[in-house]
C-alpha cells in the first residue's frame, strides 16, 4: 500500500514510491495480577503499577493488621521470582488523613535581650497520601466531669471523632498515678475501649474528677525530614531531605520559596514523578526574603556554655489599645509540657481568661501570680501539658478586652540527637556541632566542643535534625462492601480501567482476604466485562467438598472468567514473628498467582496448565482441611482446583474454570484466548482509518500470521502447519462492498488451542499364548 511518492508527477524523471513496512504485533506481558484491598499506604482511587517488590514496598508499605492484601502481594513476588507484576488499587472508607507538619520561617523578632523566635508559618510538609504510615502522633485532654461515662474498660469522651483514631495509644487518668491503659479502639461517637483486663473505674475510685489524657505516638513508623541551606545558593535557598522509617528517600538540594523561581519548592516537589512519599503546601503571604526559608528549628540563645545551649522557648505578644506593657516569665518547665499557643483575654486590668489552642479553656490568670495548672490544688482544669508562667503588670495598666498571646515552643526531648547545631547561623553559617542530647529547652553537643567560640546570648541558632510528621489516619475502620464495589469493581469507573493501552495482556484480579459475597460478585462481573479473570476465595470456615461446591454454585455464582481453589486459605510462618514458630493464616491467592506468573513466564504463554507437581506453594505449612484427602470426583467437575500435598509440598491440582459454557471449562484455554484477544485489541489501532480495500486485507493477514507463527512453534496452538493451527480469513468474502461502505473490516480467526492432559489412562492386559515357529 503506497504511503509516500517522491519525484515528478507530470514531468520526466525518476519516481520513488515508499511502501509501508510490515506491521507487527507486540506480544503482551505475561503474569500480571490486579489486587484491590487495604494497604498501609498508597494513592486512593488511582491505579498503581508495581512491576517489582521494591516498587510495591515503597509505594504501599508492608504488613498491616487491617487486611491481608499486603501478605498476598509479598507472597506473589516471592513465588513469581521476577515474572509478571501487580496492579494495586487501595480501598479506604474515605476517612484517611495525611500526616503533616508545619514549617516556620527563619525569623527573629526584636534584638538583644528582647529577641525571641517569631513563629511565622511558611508551609507544610505532608505525607503523599493518608495513613498512619506518615506519622500518627496526636494528643487530647479534657475534664472527666464532661465525659458520658467511665467503665472498667470504656471511657465515653462524648467527643465525635473517627473510628479507631486512638487505637494503639493509651489513656491516662490524672486521679490514677503512674498507670497507662492501652487503647484497643474507639467508636465514632468517642467511646474509648482499653484492654479487657483493665479496671479504670475501680482505679479511679470516688475521688475528684480531674482529667483524662489520650496519647498516640509514632513509635518509629513515620516520615521525617531535615532542612539545610541550599547547595548552590546557601544564603537564599534551602534543601529538603525526606526519610521514610529512617531511610533516606529523596534529597531536594536547591529549593526556593518564591513562586517566580525555577526552583520554587512546591513545583519541584509536587511535580516530581518519582516522588510518591511527600507533598508540600505554601503558606507564605507577602514578599520573599532569605528569612522566608524554613528550618527544622530556628531560635534565640538564652545562655550558652562550651557544650550546652539553652534556648528561649516562648514568645510574648501584647495587644493593648491603651498601651499596657506587662512582662512575662515562664515558671519551672519540664519535658511534659506541649507546644501550644495560649491566649489571655483580659476581663479587667488584673485578671483574664486563658485558652489554649490545643487544650481549650485553662482558667483565670491573675497578674503577679504564678499560673500553674500542672501543680494546682485540685480543680477540673488540672492540665499537665500546660507550662506554668507569670504575667506581671507593667507601668501602663491593661484594660478589659486586651489580649496577651503566649507561644510556648519547646523542643521534644531526645528528638534532636544526631542532628547538627549551628550556634550563630547569621554570622558563622558554616560553624556546626554534633548534637548528643536535648531536652525541652537545652541542646548538648559532643564533649570537646566549644559553642562559645561562635554562640552567645541573644544569637540566632539553627538546628538540622530529623523531625517527624504527625496526625495520619488510615481510613480502614469503617470499610463496607460498597467501598470495594464502587472504588475497585465499578465496570465504568474502576481505576483498573486505566490498564487499557498498556499491553498487559490477561490480568488476574482478586480482592485478597475479602470474602463478602457482594464484593466477590462485583469482581467477577468486572472481570467478565473486561475479558480478564477473577479469583474467588472460599470461606476458610468451609472444610468439605460439598460445602465448597454449594458456596460457589449457590452463593457466588459461576462464570467462564472466574477460577477458585479449595481450600482458599493456608497457614504460613508469620512474617513478623521473627522465626518464633508462630503461624499466620492468609489467602493462597498471592502464592497461586505468583506460581501461575512464573509458569507463564517459563513457557512464554498461558498454554501450559499452571498446575501439577511443579505448581508448588512452598510457603504453605497447613491448610484448613487438615490431612483430609479431598475428593476430586466432586471438586474437579464443578471447576474447583484442589490444594493438595504432593512430595512434601502443597501444589495446585486442577485446570478448570467455574464455567457456565463448557466450551471454556479449561482454565488455560480461557486464559490463552483472553490473552490473545487483549493483545490483538491493543495492537491493531494502526488499521483504524486505513484505506478499506483488499490491499489493507493483505497487510492485516500478514501481520496476523506473523503473530501466530511463534505461537504455533511453541505449541500454544497445535496443528500440522500454521494454517492448520490458525485459520485466518481476511478477504473479499468476509469484507464485501457493503461491509466496507459501512466502515467495517473483518478478520475471522479460528484457533486450535493447546489441550492439556487431565487424565493419563494406562490400558494394560495379559498377552495371549504364542508358540514360536522358529
């Protein structure tokens, strides 16, 4: 078919006509599976392509208590050994929240002895997606007098929240000294439940109500970051280093807070296609200067010795119409007090009501008197997280409605260890010391150092040290069947639809660990609509052949595009139990898909049944049916593969679908045909809008034969010749003038698919009696 003509059209000369080259069909990938489920992390409502374990770990994390899909993913990679890959859709209840941390400008207010840190937010660092993986830390306190009820293992806070947001944390009661109660969960209505053997009500007794405290800590599972000066422009730009669970993920060496800069930090970080761990948000208003840059910690020195820097950890701002000028001083502080902003609204010239932005109303402050909630004698507002302080009247009195703002900005004890301290950042920007200890207001550097060579009282210091994100919520607690059916298996809107045009061939779908009937039926419907395959999981409580048969026939329903094995669960060595011998029951889905991917890769196609002595599941140690010999006479005819023990290993024994049409009872043939159809559908776009004539028919026929010839050679289709194995008709008989005028072009293909040996029948008998004639 001529494509381009070069040379004269009407004049004399040589003409060259460039013919179109032969089209080829690129064989699709083999061994891909698609899982919808609960994962530790990852984008929600998006398709995540994970060709290997490294990508999966980075993007979706590890094992979790809330689901078994991660177990199946790991099992897949273990057995697939590099074959195929996984397509992941993370499902949540919609309540997930990103962990985050606010960044503040490198800025100091005042000068000399009055200099103090100036907390001006300039941005946020956030985990890329919701979940505790980025950092779950949170704190809450309130008065016991305001609760609905206190039981031995329940505390009704009366505060609406998200389900299980406090799970894994602990409760402290101010009336019960030196005891913590581990939280096992909470309702959306705010009822906290602790471990079953606790006695909170008895421990609290009949004393004063006082307070309760809720604490949830990161426990080392977090995203952390350090902020340094920019490498190329250290006086005007900054660098951000991101760590996930202590491992360096990404370093951004040159970032600028000015939106007009080519290094604008939001664009650089959020538009980075290789970054699936963090995102940032710009909070800057107004102009940009060098001080607009963030820091892990930027402050003012109060006192300094050779090895210990004591920081100024509070700000005091006065908003007085009449020019009131009180002074402020912290009392004795400890590591227990939390960062917060306390606003005092004056009722008159000497008293005012204090409110914490974190913990609510604190009580009445009287000028000239130490305000000390942690050590107050009784009272419902006993809050151990609020620092003591004194506000003293100045030369000009305050008046009603004046406000005083205290920013308390302590360091977290031991959080800065291993970081770097710059004791005089503006004037000695390269002078730094290794931090060996810190509490809420002091930083200690290594013995032999001398901070006084650069730092002095009122100097501005900076710290570069790992700081964590906090506040992440998983979004798993309130999952319902509809979340899976709408987020993963909606035929029209599923993220799995985005696999189109990626030439992934047949995809084997599952919802690992989710046996809800509605979910499995939705997965089956999706696979059938998209010409792929779905793997059912039979309830682990079903342990008989007839029970399994009834479950798939009467509860889940049959389909040519569905497969299942019995049993569908098995016990493996608990991957998180450190070789203690503890077992964990998991779906066999991941292992089966991994073995099938490996066999498909080894045979370069789906024509070999992925079953038999070589289809081993070596990690399986026990199955729910125990030592019972399962009856293949019941299971095989209805399409259920058996998981049975052969020569010390559990193996996959069966090559059937849960067919409705017996034409497609063979699993490998249905897979092979779906693979061919997917491959051909994605490789023939070139013919759309081509000239519809016999020349085009010939081109298509050549392309088809080129694709099926290797399939015949490797025995995927069988016959004495290629024409015997694959009958391909593209000519004037099936492409008439009427057909062509309608815009249609037909290719009719009949394939003789490879068969499999399901029964090897040995016929043997006794020979007759013969006499030799020799």
